[in-house]
């Protein structure tokens, strides 16, 4: 880590450790002292710690769970029940399947195959980022980036063109962020948004059916538009010409291993059962309802993961080996699971204590927002800006209750606001600290902070427009309000 980065991290930690209790105290002093005031103070401290990462975000989430009991906002049962929310186990199962794909090199195989058929420098850039886009639909953005980035760097560095290398690493990072938008399991904010839609309070119309396929129908079109816009933007900013061919590199096919086969079967099984109920329901097949009841997304994820623990992959004369060991499974991102659980509790308490309603009314007075367009634009922009400073999971956790409360206060449809806040939280293209893929791209040394900021600002603006237009157009067409 560079000396400047170290100093910044130390400064950020000090700001968080001082700012969290200070902000909580100030909010508490200006509140009525009731449950909503206590929760607002807790929210303020939690937000500061999440943004500054003065302590690990997962630890902040667990501390918020504990403090909700200490402050008398929730009972012990209510507080810790959030850590057992079914959607958390969709994280766990899908992370384990993705871990098996990474351990056995299935993702790297796909990345090499994609790059092998590319033509020209721009073609290689599009193919490599397209690979991360497709992979991050089913695994974490950071995992997809980690798999593809070494292969893409091999291609980019062989050209000895620094501009092309910068464009390539940014394309890999941003392609992962875009692909993560497409499915509920692509990135944690998606599950935060989907759960919020599924459990909308009665005051705003009650819960609605919004499953895996519904999410994909709304989120995939803007993600594809963003992918195409990214290719065009990077080609223009870094002057990548289609006719320039990269030098040949070793991307030869390799023999399939038993581990790759097992990981592929588990992945295909999970993806099929996630999508099948929604497809059957769209065609009016009555059996679809039974599938949704007996095989919800989180159950499918756990069954696919369990299959990997049962599947023997050792060859003749080799020691016993399953497709996934517990040691490997224990390496998944448990911090995100805990962070999500803490966010679930804070969101639920915001509705229970009336804090969400107070926020919504205050934002209406402060901004004058009154139309669906204005509300969606406001929450999308706020989530996008916040995602430059905090993790996308923390940004979504903070913005989803705000989106609900603002829509409720203005009497506008809630689902478009929720989707705007959720999708906006997955952006953040300006800074190395904005997302894990950005940090990984910067760590290669091929792109400078200035290059990332210049291209990132432009891409943020494009993303804001694409999300705003897509949400406002697709939600009414698909029957989700507008």
C-alpha cells in the first residue's frame, strides 16, 4: 500500500471513531428522545462507521444489532431474528457455489474461452469485460474480477500500450459491477432491494410477488445498456481502435477436471431452479406455484451447495476429496452476510418506530419532490453518490428505507423508488475505494486515480440517466407501478 493511501486510511479511521459517537449525540439532542430518536442516533453512528470503515462493516452491523437491544428499540428476539432472515441463506448457498467455481477454475476456463475468440484490441476488451459481466450475474463482483483480471492483464500488458491496459482493467472492474445488477444473487444490494419489495408495509400497498425472474426483467435491460455504453466510453476516452490487434497470448483450451464438472452441474442446477418457477408462471403453468413454495431461492442455493459437499471428485489412487470442503466453504464472504443481517434489522426498525415516515416528510420539505420522476431521480442520485464513499451493501442498506419513506410521503409508487436506490447503490466508478473491483483494478498499477476519476465521472452520469429512464419506463410496463 502506498504511503498516501496509508495516511488516508489512518485519517478515515480517526474520523469514523470520533464522528460516529459525535453524530449520534447530535442526532439524539435534536430528537424527541423516543424510539425513533434513538434509532436515528443509531443510524447516524452506523452510517459514519460504514462510510469510513473505521471498524470492519460486519462488526459495525453486529454492534448495531446489539445496541438496538441496549437502547430499548428492539427485544433480543427481534434483534437477532434479523440474522436468521431466509435471504441471508441465499447469500450463503450462492457464495458456496461460486467458491467451488473459483476453486476448480471454472470461471477462468470461461474467461479464457471468451478471450480466445475475440478479434482486435477492442474485441478483447469487450470479450474480457463481457466475461466478468456474465460471471458476476452468479458470483460476487470481486470474485468475477479476480478470475478474469489476470487473463485480461496478460493480453493488455503484451501490447505495451499503457492507455489500452488502463481501459482493460477498468472494463473488467466495471463490467463486473454491471453484470451484478442482472440477478438477485449478483450483488448484495439486489437482495436488499428485492426483500424490501417483497415485504413492503401495509401503509404503502403491502407485499407484492417479486421473484428472481421479475428482478431480471427489470434490471437486465439497463445493465446491458450500461455495458454497451462502457465499451463506447472507454474506447473514446482511451483511444482504443478496433483495428489494433493484440499480440497472441497462450489461451489454449485445457482438459476438463472432475471439480469443474461438479461445479458446473451445481451452478446449472441452481440457476435452472431459480429461473424455472418464474418462467412457468409466465406461461400460466399451475405447477409453478408449488415450485415457488417448495423451492424458494434460498432453499435452492443451499441444496446446490450441499450437492458439492457430497460429490466425490478424487481420481484413482488419490485421497478422498469432495467438490467443496468445509475449509473452502468457510472462506466465503461471511462479513457481507452479517452486514446484510444488520441492515435488515435497521430497515425493519425504521418502519416500526416511524423513523422512515419522519425521514420521508423531512425530505419532501427539503427538496420539494412530489412526482415519481423526482423521487426516483433523488434516491438514485443519493445512492450513487453514497456508493462512491461506502460499500454498495452499506449504501443500499441506508438508502432503501429512505426510498420507501420518501415514496410514502409523496404518495408515489414505492417499487420504482426502491429499484432506483438499489441499482444506484451498485454504482461508484470514480474512486479505488468505491468498490472492490475498482480497488483490484487500481492495484494492478495500470490505471491512475486521475484516469479512473475522469472516466468514472462520465460513467456515473451515464449510469444515472440509464437507471432513471429504465426504471420509469419498465416498472409501468411490467406492472410494478410508475
